[in-house]
């Protein structure tokens, strides 16, 4: 695979410098009278529903949406670990197998602290639909989609981690976990981009394949946008009836298809979309403004 091996060596070096396990101080309980994320990261932000919420309702919803984000991490990491462990000794990945060991070790640590947080402060990890890509594509295309979906997932959660990791108001443990994860994910995103570029170069030899890749990448991004909206968060924060919805599913569907959320989706995924567009892997930079494709 054609990749920049000095960049991979540099990532290994950076990981070695950061190899001490993250240590957090875990309070018994966390306050629910403060926001657990930046207000503009909440899925109600910009909608009529958001205007009707008072501050204490926003705090509670931000807590349950943090549990959603951390639960998404637990499930996303499980899928990434399975996939990376599966291909670590394939000859094609010789050039990155050393880094894959580092990736697995770091993700194992992330999964542990995300799961611990959810269980300690919410008593549960939300279930999430499977992240796997259908297995009916040619082998290399399949592997490109798996690496691309891992990359899109990591960039998706990093937008949240990066902002909350700098937020001085959220509970300390929330800030520390988001910050620590952001630091590690910066390296993973760099690795993922190298591999995705390398695999795409190998298969992008006809127009039809390029079109298929574009359609798959766009639907993967739409899929992750949809996962921000978990009906259980609205139910657990007890805001469904208050916002005028007959069920938590109705609230989820209305919010994720709301006109006023489209621009936020575009902002959230701008960096990711630019990467795929600059490398010829998607044909349209503003597809999220037309709505989700599910
Ligand atoms: Fe991670
Ligand atoms: Fe990662």
C-alpha cells in the first residue's frame, strides 16, 4: 500500500511519548445543575424545542446526551478493534501493523474509561445499532469502507471531544475524558487518513467504483449524523412531552430531520467532508444540507 511511512513512524513515536495510561479522578456522583457539554453540541440546539427548555432541563438533557456519546464510543471501539485485529497481519498492512498494535492498546483503554463513566454515572451503556458495513463488496472495497467508517466515526466524536475538552464549566471528569480522548484521536485520525488514501488509490481505477465509493462514504456520514439523536436520551431527560411530542421516537425523527439542524450537521462534519472531497472520494461537499439519506 502506498502510504507515507515516515508519518506512521512519527505517530508511533508520539504514542510512545504518551504511553502512560490516562489517570482520572472519579467522583462518587456528578452535579446535574451544570451543562455536561457546550450548549451548541446538544441535538435540540437551534430548534423550537430548545427554546422551550429551561436551564435545568438543558443540564439534564446534556447529561443523557453525554451518555449517548460515550456509549457510541464504547460500541464504535468494539467494532474498530474487531476489524483492526482481523487485518493486522495481512501482508497488505505490513507497513502499519506496528501502529495497529498501538491503536488497539489505546482504543482498549478508551473503551474502558467510556464504559466506566456510563456505568458509574448513568447505571447503563446505551445500546447502539451495529456499525458494520455490509459484506457484499469486493474485498478491497470492503476494507476501504471499514477503514473509512472507523475514520468518519473518530472524526465525528472528536468534534465533540475537542470542544468539551476545553470547556471550563462542565464537571472535571467530563472535561478530562473528552480532552484525553481528543489527544489520542488526533493521532488515530492521521493514521486513518493515510490508510484510507492508500486503499482508495489502489481501487479507484474506474468511474463506476469511484461513484460507489462516493455513495458509500456519504451514506456512512449520514448514518453517524443520525446516531447523535438517541430517543432514549430524550426519554431519560424527561423532555419528550414538554417539547410537545407523542413519543421519544417522534422527537428523535423531528429533530434529526429538522431544517434548523442541517447547518449544524454541515459544520460538525465539515473537516471530514473536506478530506474526502479533496481526495476525490465524494462528489458533493454540501450533501448534508439536502437531509439525511436513511
Ligand atoms: Fe478512541
Ligand atoms: Fe481512535
